[in-house]
C-alpha cells in the first residue's frame, strides 16, 4: 500500500472511517495466513499381524562378506599407492578354486588376470576409481573386472592397518556405476521387464564394516518397444 494514500483519504472521510480504513488496509501486513486444511496423517497399516516369527536363518547372499587381501601392502593406508591389478591377482591366487560367492571367478577371467603383465591389452581389470566411501577421510579403491556374458565384477577395498580389506564384491550385468556422495550406485539391466533397470545403492555400514545394498529400486529408462509390454491379465484375482 502506498504511504501517501491514507492522508488523501483522511481529508475526505470522518475520523472513525479513516481509522477503520487504516486498520483494514495495513493491519494484515506480515501476518500468518492459513494454507487451508491439513490432510489427516495416515500411518502404516500392518498386514497379517499374526504371522509367526522366522526361526530358520535366511539364505546367505554374502552381502557382508569381507576379506583381507593377502600379500598386499598399502603404505600409509593410501589406496592410491597400490597397484589395482596386483590386488586382483592376489585374490585370484588365494582363491583359485572358488567359482562362486564373493571370491568366485570365471576360469577364463582368472587366466586373463594372471596374464595382465604380459598381455595388458587383454587384462580384464578396468581403470580404478577412488572415493571415501566409509567416511574415515581415506579413499577406498573401486575396481571393475570385465567378465563373460556381458557381466562385470565390482570390488571395493578399504585401506587399513597397512593393507587392504575387501568390503564389497558383486557380479552382474552392469550397465552403469555412479559415485553419489559416499554411496556406490550400481545400475543393472532388467531381463524380465523391458525398458527398465535395477538400481542398487551400496552404503557403508559401520557395524558390519562393509558396504551393504541399502536401497533397491526399479526405474524406467526408455519406452517399452511395441509388443514387448507385460501381458494383460486374463481374469480377476
């Protein structure tokens, strides 16, 4: 409201009317106004509350398996001073009979890793990355390993006590990897849902002292090609 208008109106109106006008015109400036009714909060509803507790241990997917890398020194607990190829070679040598689990490796991939020194162009160990994923102020070593069937092995190593501890290991048909803050976000192709991909955020868990898959989501990344969508239901449930 312009500061000159009350004086003009005061010359034309009685005193009481001027007072009412001033209160009506300026009294609401800066005051709180209602944004309307607040929606009622709805809490989670527990389904089947009488379900019995689980007594048998679940299947172990190996999410929290960690391992000290044998024979590898990290001077000053600095992962940048360690040869990533030598790290993977040390693990292959220590687990030559493992073909599944976090230490599992295809025979073809293991043979190429052993020959990285003499055949560097065929070495499946990809360019390493470094990021502090644990929040201790020191960078972890992030390694990718090319494998058959368009699969990629991902491993993360934490420098501590003068060496390296592997705090993550997984293998999948990876289409992309991102470093988001202290999370490692892995994008994996969806074989059963065309046009979608799985995204898993691996985060540091101080209790387990490993990276755990803390968030999973299915994301649409492109339109579904004609004729490849999900079939329509033929009847009611």
